[in-house]
């Protein structure tokens, strides 16, 4: 290629949108796992309903991406992330920079779980931690913020946060992504920003339930504000900084995801409120709603550590224990309130 090439791993709606944004400044190699998908996209120049820029080349070779690109954006579901990194790792070198866009967690449990086992932070990995465990890559970052794929595809004004302990990674992210309609901010709290992207999906499912039950903006405002408090408590327990949760990747992403009918997690909640089971709601989705798995992981961690995140707890009962959404909401409303803000 005649100029710098940047890699994107994952041709879903968000991966495709990121590839198109990057193509404004660079050539892009967009990886799709399925050879038939690669062939179809190459012929139509359309991926997930989005027209591909002429600067994007589609491939199903991870080796080609590693050889052609120094900076790579992995954007695949968390359930597939570790396996993807294991396949990718043989082609990666310490000079590579990986900036992931996956908002989920990886759960690590012992092969034989003792009777007195208690889950703690050591059982959970963010995607940057998976990258470091599975490869020789050191310069790692994440991309997070109110980045709804459908709006990015339409070219609407938006912004993101590139988080990394390495200034070089942040500066590379800014240089490659920034355009007249896409602003990029930096944050060195990688763990906190990753957790923002993970935990806000829980609240987005609850927001979809509220809308599906026919309740209005007062209820949604209550949920978002209390949801942010719950995110902060969980985020602190998992090692994040409060400042990240009140920034673009925290409250910014929370408001967007909990308010948008194009949000996958919001949509899952809406379907649950309409009477669908969790499996029925998931089956009707074209792409992964990360919040479903996140609720399961955070619930297990909270129980083991004696933490009581009320919203997460109620959502777990709705998703996995057949509690009716209206019953869960009624429980939350009856729970005695305490001090509004006590973490600043």
C-alpha cells in the first residue's frame, strides 16, 4: 500500500464504523474471520449495512494484518477475544500497538473449584489484560465513549476516549482517528476507562426495561443517576478511578447507551420488558449485547465480595431467575434510599 496501513480486527457494525473513520487518514486492513464474509464484502463493498471507503481492504488473514500494520484495533466480542488473541499472537511483535474497542470482561476460574472458593478481582480480566497475557504486545490501549455504531456510520458528530498508560498510544489514537466530525480525548486510567465501557452496559439493559414497561424520562433520569453511582462503586472495587466515570467514557457513554434505541443492550432490556425470555431476546439480536454476560460476572463477584449492587442484582434475577421486570422495578423503588452522593 502506498501509505500507512492500520488494522481493524472484526467486521461487525462497530468494527466497520471504526475502519471507515480510520480510512479518512490511512489505508485500512479490515479482518473478518469467515472467508465467505470476506468474499461477500469484497464484492459488494458493504459491511453490516455500511458502505466501505475505497481505502479499506478486507482480509481473513491475521498474519497479513500483523505484517502490514503497526497499529491495530481489535473489535470483537469479549467471548471470542481470548481465542482471537491466541490465533493472532504468533504474528505479533513488541513493536505493535493494540487499541481495542471491546466492552466486556473475560472470566477465569480454576478447573476444579473448591467448596470455599470466593471469586475476586484475580478471576476477571479486561481486554487489555487478555492482550498482555496472550501476546508479547506491551503498548496497549482501549477506545471507549459514546460511540453508537449506527450514528458513526452516518457521520454524525461524536467523540471517543483513547486510554492507555503510554502517551505514545494515546497520541497514535488521536492522530489516526481524529477528524472534523470525530474528536478524540486521552486518559491514562486504562483500567477505569475499560470498566466504564463494561459497566454502563448493565445500566443500558435496565434502561431498555424501563422504556419497554412504558415509563418516562423521570424514571430514566433516576436510573441513569443511580446507575452511575453503582458503576463508580463497582469500578473502584475493581481498580478504576472515579474521574474516569464522570468523563466521556463514563457518564457520556452511559447517557448515550441508556437512551438510544440503536443500543444493543437497551434493545435486550426492551425485549425483556415485552415478555421475552433472555434466550428469546438474544436469539433475535444480530450482534452480541455484552451486558448480558457482564451481569452474570459482576453478580458472582459482588456476592463473593459481599457487595450489594442493587441494579445489577435485580437484572440478574430478571435474566437468570425468571423475575418479572415490573417486580424487579417495584423492589428497587421500595428499597430505602440513603445519601445521594457519598463518594466525592
